[in-house]
């Protein structure tokens, strides 16, 4: 077993650093991606918005530079609503090789209004 890297979140093809915002307009759909690399087996990825678990679409593929390990990626399509402003969006990577069996990354949802 090989422990994967900590998960990271991408929005609009750019990495969102821990504690930073994912900004989207109310009423829009936005796509966020969680990635955990170099695990064997691949991590299981889960999404949470506040206290609610959301369903993402996970895909696992061999790492190009280290085919004995995997990149796990989960794509979440989120319908953005005003009431979600300020909520924490969390990606959790679950893997037996992590000391605590999981690692997570939190970002804040910044919902802008259409005027």
C-alpha cells in the first residue's frame, strides 16, 4: 500500500488553496474537482457541503510517471444557490495508509448574486 498525497481542489482549472473561496454566481452550475495522487490503491473521494454529503463522479487512472500508483479524481457538478453562501465545501480522501484513515481539504463557497 502507498499513501496518496493530500487531496486538492480545483475550480476553473486552477488549484484552490486551503481556506480560500470557490466563487460562483447564484443560479449557475459550477464544476469543482478533487484530486488525490500517487496512491495504491487509489483513495476514495467524498464531497461535503456543510453537513450534507454530495455525490461526485470519481475516476481512477494510473499515474503517467509512476504507473504502479493511481490518481483519483472526483468531479462535482454543483447547482449554486444563495443560501449556500459561506458554507464549507470539503473533499475527503479516504485511504487505509493515512494515519487517521482520511485527509480532507476545506474551501468556502462564495456565492455572488445576479443583479
